[in-house]
């Protein structure tokens, strides 16, 4: 079992090295720009009725839809970064979840605009103004709370034993690789459903559902390496935050934004409480 975990660890390090390297980031940035430009061109061709059926019905007639599609690709890259961060820090991966949620809210703002005709007409926009403002404001507030969340972090290893820490990291790398494969499968199924049956995008909501199970699994695995109540409480609290994020994605736009911001505040509260009282609870057991 140890041999398998070590091999998986090497595989994870290889994947992370190539995806998070400077060359990898440049490649992804170039891909995003190219995808955005190609999408605008295809939409323009569709507006001029130069895209044949059945493909024409799959593409919007609004150029603003290109922003939504580009954000979807950006979100997919951010999800990969979230998965890779899982091996480094539980709190860092939670922070990445809120980063992605804020970007989803911004994407939803552009998504609302993509439903409008060109040129934009105020009477057409007015009924959706509440959803647009709620998504944009929710993204902004999560960004602000996230700044306080990262500022509040304190480095407290799960154990003072180096071997225990390395085993826990290897276990998280195994989970991260499984998540990466699963997310790739979710995206492929989502794309297939879109191009064959015109189904709406659902990959990120499905991924957050999967993330709930992985977070609980990390909590249970951590008990093998540390039975400290404060560590279990913090990790379990972060798992609850993932559940609430999933609810935010499921709820109507305005309610979802409120849940998203409230969840960010909840995660910040968990972090502040852990930093303030974890040393006291640890000393109480001595």
C-alpha cells in the first residue's frame, strides 16, 4: 500500500509540475484568448446564418455569450487548480472553492446579458436587473471576505511527526488525482449532453457535489493521523461550507448570492475560532 501511495504521489507531482508551470500557465492563457476569439467569430457567422444546422441552434446569436463561454473555460482551469491545491492545504482548497464561486457569480452576470438581443434594450434588461446586481454584488462580497479569510490563516501542521504528515499528504494526493479524473469525465459528459441534446451546463454544480464527498473523506482520513477535536471540527466545518456552496449554486440567483456570502462568512468564522481556541483546547488535554 505504501508503494502504491508513493507511486501515486510521483504521478501527482508530475501532473502538478506540468499544469502549474510557467509554460503551462502560458499555454492555458493562450488557449483562453484563442477560444474567446473563435467563439466570437462563430457567433458572428451564426448571426449571418452561415453555420449549418443542427449546429446553428447550439450557438447563441448574442456576442455577449462568448464571455460566458470563456468564463466557463476559465472556471474549468480554476477547478483544476483547486484540485491540485488539495494536497497542500485544506484551508487553501477551501479558499479556492470560494474563488471559483465568486467567478461563477460573475459568469452568471454575463450569462444574463447573453439572453438579451443586440443592441441592448433597457426594457428587456430591467426584469433581470435584480439577478444581475445580486450576482455581481455577491461576487464582490465573497472577494472581500476571502481576503480576510486568507489573512486569518495560521500554519498549524496536522502533526509534529514528519512521517505522519507525509503519509497524510500522499493520501490527499490520491484523492486529488481521483477528483481530477472524475472532473474530466464530468466535463466530457456535460459537453456530450450539450452538443447532442442541447442540455445546459451543469459540470460545476456536479463537481461541487463530488467535492462534498471528497471533503468528508479527507476529514475521515485525517482521523488516522490526528484525533484532535479542534482539527476534526475545522475540517468538518469546511466540509459543511462545501455543502452550503452547493446549495448556493442550486438556489435562485438572489438567494444563492445570499447563501454564498453567508457561507464565506461562516468559513471565516471557522478559521478565526480555530486560530483563537485551538491552542487552548490542545493545552486543556495535557
